[in-house]
């Protein structure tokens, strides 16, 4: 007799991964407020290899409109500045010789709408991942019936459980998207 819990747990794990990935992707979308995560993708040449910005400097937000990058070695300041300029962040850094300041410009209405669309696309991708996890779990349950590993009524109960888990995660995705949309559209 196969255990239906293993299929439900596997689906739930995949759905949790989709949520955490969505959370990560939404954090990288600039919403008009200073957020150190928008610099996560910046790589700086450091002793012959490209290192993440966070491993060669401290990145802080002293206020809602400024990101402050303080290199741990003063000689890296030009490399960091160049890496930020070449990155898709789209903000010109200001260098005073000791720290690099990034002033977050206010977003235009058109840019806000574009960011909301981007956020919606990320949320939709997460929903697709959650649906795929549900589909995989249900397929495994149906295969278990065919091999006489579980009775049909147990499979139907497990399928309903998978659907409940799916609905919970879809609701969570909608909540994350709504929060990000509100954050972006708030002037």
C-alpha cells in the first residue's frame, strides 16, 4: 500500500519553492524605494574573478531614496562603480572617494505600470509552477491506482488534499502580487 502523504508532501515542497522564488524575483523589482536587493545581481572583478557586490562591500539604505555602498577595500571603488554602471539596475552611482551613493529616482507613471506588468508575469510564472506541482502529484496518485498500490477512494481523498494545498499557495501568490502592486503604485 503506497502512502499518499509522500505525493502531497512532494507537491507542497515544489509549491513552497515556487513561492520563495517569486518572493526573490519580486524583491529585485525596483519599486521607487531603496532596497539593497536590487544590487544582488551586480558582480565586481575581485582578485581575478567576479564576486557578488555584497561580498566586497556593505550595502545599506540610510533612507528611503538612497542606497549606500561602502567597499571594504578603497581600491575597489572604481571597479564597483563600473560594475553598477554596466548592470541592468539603471541608476548612475555617485562616488565621493570613500562610498558610492545611488539615488533612487522617483518612478514615472508609465514605468510603474511596466513594473506592475513585470510583477504580474512573475506571479503568473509562480502560479504555473504551483499548477504543475499539483498536476504531477495527481498523476502519481492515478498511477498508484493503476498499480493497485492504493484504493480509488483513498486516491480521491488525496486528490482533494492536493487541491486544498494548491488553493492555499495560489492565494499566497495573489497576496504577494497585490502587496508588490500596492508598493509599486504608491507614490
